[in-house]
């Protein structure tokens, strides 16, 4: 759903809706409870959103819109290839801090959407993954299926890495430096020229 068409109440109370879905689970939240959260009557909410799946899709679309905007900002900078990678990792760490509920919903609840909505999410995800490869300057030495797989793997690394160290009491700088080292090592290993008969590995030297 394009941003201007979104329910103004939803925009105002978005964080409450996100927290409600994240804390109770999407399947445990009903339309009446959502309406109460937004300060609307159930009938008014149905006017804006025919189902709670439409509301979930709105949140997921918002997530991918922000990811794509983040990539766009990095593309506008004149950076060396290594600096682009580091900037990409840092941007995803910052985004995870700013939008933690979005990350959780996308990972956990996308499967609750109907087939048409899931197709829309796949379209957005694939657009984001192709843009990632462009930002990183990935060359076409890979086959098309391998490029698709590489984009998916890199996106998974960037979007799940912020949770790797969550059980450990690290200050923010040390946390980010450690993650940047691990993730950049893994991605550089994936994208590095490989010798004949050498399998591609996602393992980072930092993790071995």
C-alpha cells in the first residue's frame, strides 16, 4: 500500500501495533484488539484495512521501503568498495536498532500473509537483494541463479547478524566492531575470486 494511503491512525500508533504483534504473536491478535490499540471502532478499522493481514503487509512494506532507501543513500556516496561494505553493515546495525519489531515480524510472521501478499513480499525482498549486489559491485562471473543465491545469503547475513551477540554484555562500539569484522569477512570471502575447483564458502575466517 503506498505510504500516502496508509491510515493516519496507523502511522500515529504504529509502534504500539508493532509491539502488540511482536509481544503476543500475530496469530493471537484480533481485529477488535487492533482497533482498540489504534483508538478506532472495529468498523472504522475495517474501512482502512480489510484484514489484519493487510496491516501486517503494510508493516513489512514499510520495512523494505526503509531498506531500499538506506541502500539509495549509500549509493549516493562516493566510497571505495571496502568502505561501501562497511557502510552497508553499519547501516543495517543502525536500522535494526531503530526498527527491531519490523525485523522480528518479517522473519517470524511473513508466512501468515495470503499467497498474493506473500508474492508482494517476495518481490520486495528480491528487489532489495538485487540492489545489495549492485551496491557491493558484484561482478557477473556468477551464473544468474548463483547471483540470486548470493544476494539472498548476503541479505540474510546483514539482517540476522545484529542478534548474534545479543546474549553478551558488550558496549555498543565493541558490539558493532565485532559484528562488522565477522560479517565483512564472510561477505568478502563469498565475493572474492575463487580458484578452479574451489567451492564457494560463506564461512568467515573470523568465525573459524
